């Protein structure tokens, strides 16, 4: 359950960010800069920081802390979708979600490695990774369906709530 739900809320919101930015009025170039360039760099930094934290704080503590931080990062997008902020808040959300989401992903993948039986670790890890991918696909579909029916703010609020719930699973 943890492997499936830990990234569900984050994935729900992340799948909407590109369309949301376009609907917000950003150009394709601005979106590419924010999500592509800055997002990629901050994701790499988050992966390194997540690995360091898992080593220093322990895997479970890092999983909880990074999961809650990942959840909090979604509040930037929710605020913008609710009309409470502008481009600066969207930039902050992009940096925070990529940085903190990558930290959480590393923590989750480390736990998945721990859960893999050494006699067939490759198979175990692959099955767990597949469960994450399936859950992320379902989250993307759910996010699109909710956003289409009730708007970005509602969908992002749902993603935040599910992200916290997935962390506390």
C-alpha cells in the first residue's frame, strides 16, 4: 500500500502542472525553462539530498520527512490555482516540488530496496517499481478527470490530501 500510495497525490498534481501552466498563460518556452531546465536541475539536487538524508537520518525517518515536505510543496500550486498567487509562486512551486519530490522518490526507492529479498532482489524491486508506475498512471488519470470536472484547484487540493495520506500510510 505504501509503495502505491506514497507518490499518488504528488503524481496527481504533477501531471496537471504543464497544462495548468499553459492555461495560466505561460509560453511553451517558459514552461520548458521552468519544468525542463530548472525542474531537472532541482530534481538532481533533490535526489542527491534525499540520498544523503537517508544515509544520515535513516530510511524511515527520511521517508516520513520527505513525504511530508513533498506534500507541502504542492500547496504552492494549489495557491496559484486558487488565485492566491502569481508567477513567483508558480516558480516557487516548481522548484519546491521538483526538489522535495525527488527527495521523497529517493527515500521511497531506498525503502523498496530494503524490502527486496536478497535472493531475488532484482525481481522484487522491479515488481515494486512497476506498482509505483501503475499508481502514478492512475494518479495522472484521476487528476485529469477531477480537474476536468471540478477545476485545477479542486484537483490540486485532492492531490495534497492524498499526498499527506500516502505519506502517513
